[in-house]
C-alpha cells in the first residue's frame, strides 16, 4: 500500500530517469531535506554535533568516495586513511599559506589535490588486480602517513608534529576553530555532502558511472566493447580520492580541529572502518554509503552507553567488549546479509508495496 | 676485509633472519588461502591470541578474571603457580585447534561461495573478535613471554668476526640476535615438516587436492570442511610459533597483531598461493628493508622508511609479475 506505484505514469524520459521516480520517495526525501536544513540547525547542541551529526556527514562523504572506487569500479582500496590525510594536510597548508582564502574554496582545492594523488596511486591498478591491488593500496596508506609524519614542511615545522586549525568564517559565522557554533559546522558539512552526494548519484547514472560498472563486472569484456580501462580506472581513482580528500579536509578543519597524522589517519582508525561502512551499507549503493556511515558512527555510542551505564563495567573492559561485539556484529552481518543494509531496505520496500494485503 | 663489506654482510644476515620472521606469518596466510581461498586478515591476531593464551596458561591466570571481578566483585587472578612451558604450548595448540573448529562451524560454513571480499571482511571481523576476546580473557597489559629461547647478541659471533677487519680499523664484530638464529632453525624445521607432511601423508595429499581444485576434491570424497578445520588449525599453530618468536622479542601486546601488516607485502611479493614464495618473499623483503634503512634511509636523514618500503618493493615487483614471484599465472577469459 505504502510503496504502491500504481497510477504514477511517466509520460516523458525526463521523469522516467529522475533520481526518485516514485512520488513517495520524492516526498520522503524532501521531508528529510526540510528537517535537515530547517529543523536540525535550530535544535542541534554540541553533543549531537560532535558525537553524531558531523562525524556521520564526514564519514558519509568518505564512504561515497570509497563506494565509487570499490563498489562501482570494483577496485578494492585500503588506502582511505592516506587520502584523507592528503585532504587534511593540504587544507592545513592552504590555510596557513593563504589566510584570506575562503574555507569552502580551500576544502574543494584540497579535494582536487587528493584527486591528483589518487591518480598517482591508481596507476598500479592497471596492472594489478584483486587482493594484490588491495594490498598494494596499503602502500599509499603507509607512505602518505609516513610522509606527513616525517617531512616537517607539511606541519610547518611545529615541535609536536600536530596541525591545528585556525578560525575561518562563512557569511560572518565561524565554521572552523573552537568558537564555531554547532549549527554552523553542521550546515557547512551538510551542504557539501548534499551537493556532492547529488553529483555522485548523477555521475553513477551517466556514462562514466556505467563504464565504471562495466569495468567492475568484467574488465576484459568492457575493454572489448570499447570502455577504455586506463581512463575509466583513473577517473574512478581521481573522483573517489576527491571525495575522500574533502572528507579528510572536513575531518581536520571542522571536526577535530587539531590532529596528529599517525594517530588520526591510521589504517585501523580510518581505512578499515570506512571499508566496513560500504560493505555493511551495501557495495555499489549511494543509500548504502549513508546507512553504513550512520551504523558505524552510532554503534560504538550505543555499545558504550549500554556497557558502561547499564551493565556497569569499567571503561577498559567495556572497550574490549566493544571490540568483540563490533567484530561479532560484522561477521553476523556478513553472514545474514552480505549485500548490506541497502539490500534490506529494498526488501522492505518490496514488502511495503503490498503490505498490509499480501497475496 | 674492509669494514664496509663486513657491515654489509652483517646487514644482509640480519635482514635474512628478520625475513624469516615475516615468512613465518606469511606462511599461515598462504596455507589458508590455498586451501579455502580466504584471505585471512586475522592471521596477525591469531599470533597475538596464541601468544596471550600461552602466557596465560604459563602463568596460571584465570581467564576472564577482570570481567568476572568487575561483575561479581570477586578478586580472582591466578589459580595455579607457573607450569612448564612445554605443557603450556600443548594447551595452546589445543586451544588453537578448538578455535579453528569454532571458526569453521560459526563463520566459514555460512560463507561458502560468497565473494572473496566478503570473506576478507569477515576475517577482519574475526580479527576484532579475537582481539577483544584475547584482551577480555587475559587482560591488555604488556606481558613478558619466556619459553626458554635464548635471546640477545651472540658473543661467540662477535668474537669470531672481530678479527676479520683490517688491522687498526675500528670494528667490534657482528651483532646477531640469537633469537633470530633460533627462529631461522625453527622455521626451517617447520617448513621441512610441512613439505614432508603434504608430500607423504594421506591428509597432506588431500590438502593439496583441495588447494588444486575444490570440486574435484569433493567428488573423490575428500571432506572440504574437515580439511578447512585442519588448515585453520595448522595456521593457528604457525601463528603460535610466530607469536612466540615475536612475543619473546618485544613482549606480548596489541602491536603483535600488526605483524600481519608486515607480512602482507611478503605475501604479494611471493604470490598468495605459493609456500616457497612466502619464504623467498620474506627473505627478499627482510634484506631489502634492512639495506634500504641503512643505505637509502641514511641518505634522506628522515628514517623509519621500513613502514612502507616493503610495500613499495612488492609493488615494483608486481608491476612486472602481477601474480607475484611464484603465484599461479592469472588467466583471464571473457
């Protein structure tokens, strides 16, 4: 009943190819956007901003990026942390070198710098495939983190090796630094995620996205029908790194404010969690990127609250429990639904079409 | 001989021996990948878990004591004084076998025929579970592991080589850790035993059959699931050996599980499916790393390039041989 498409006719190609062809989806999405833009900014407090909303948005961005590369183009990458570090450090260098540049422009330029680095590290993918490539992308992870840790130019020769954000404003409201109000940082991330989320969705639906998927499904066959593997793989690497770079830039400038590269962009801190996001969310699904990010951001909070507050364990033991349960959930999830939350959602939609009168 | 040459030889020797340590971890990966096509990321955590369990048995810790104490307000810690290392090793081996059985029962069985990446992610999940359980069972403090393997520099070698340099030059002899020598000896024994086992026993032949072709192996009556339990138990055993070696060297702690990351370049360099590849890859990476640290790292004056150098080395090799040195040739058909 709820998802009934009866009576909704598409009379031209435009409406047939819309992102949300169904009226129900259109309404739901508009409502979501209304709430996100017009309601949440007025009620958001610092806890929600720092613990849930901003990390969710930033990780969604990274998950979209990795999903483009791994989910749509089929190139497994474990180097997400490295590319996020590129975004963060180019933001820092740009901020300190050009103090007058608008923060939005800085973030986007950081994305482009990451894209260049991504192309460079994507080159081996033309020759190496599968798990060999996955391990090879670890080279970028370790090399980039090492580079930002060991070359003092990147952190402006500070003694601690930390990079710290300075205050930048958009329309007179600070969005970075300690003085930024919760709604400003939230809106800043939200705008970027919505704009680039739509961009990604449209890329996937157009020629470039179709060639990514052709390469993913069978690269030799794709090559034979005229999809150039070099160009396709490298654009996937570039665009994926662009998104990941922007998320790294936000992670540093808006979310953390100050960071140290080996700790914040470690393989266990970024690369694997983001990979879980897209697998738990659903490989090759935009919705999946968001669902996965939400799952991974919320899970530790829920677990921690449950362990420490309800059961009354000490923080250390709770941490160990958290790791165990986290791993267990992951395994259980992969066994029960290897195609992720997005698949669950489409099954639910299918059920909702006929609910409550199934035949 | 000149001092430079002697230093070079010392570096190469040390590199070979640390390479053996990498090979030990890579070996566990290869065994599992060959038999079940699973890229087992948990191999490093296996080593950590085995080492933790070994120390726990050795010192007679009560498992889960922290958890029980916090939940029930008791004060459990040890239930018996230390036992002999040999006995503890036997207990640990039994634990690893049980663990392999549980993993097959609860995880692998349900994931047959899934995409390789799904299996890979499942082993990452497994790594988290084992890490958490290991910490819950035995506590997360750094533990000293001592099963009676000597360690420290070899004085004999130092004295023997001190006279090799030219008269009057400042040379104090070669430094080689005895532990590494032991690791080499044990690794050689292990690999020989493995080779003999897979060549001359019935189970060994079944193992090779499964590695060669799952379906054909099934059709001649080999039980895949038994073989899987067997292979995972064997990897658990190898992980224990690696855990003992690395744990003796630097204490049993979380960072032990990161040796998996050290073994990955070895793996792609040697090829996922080749046991000799794992050994030779390990040796190459060990030597390359040590040489690079001294001769290239010194050049830039930044240091710590061993974090990524191995990966770069493996990457360069891969550009010429995409399946690794000894991997099966990748044949792609449409």
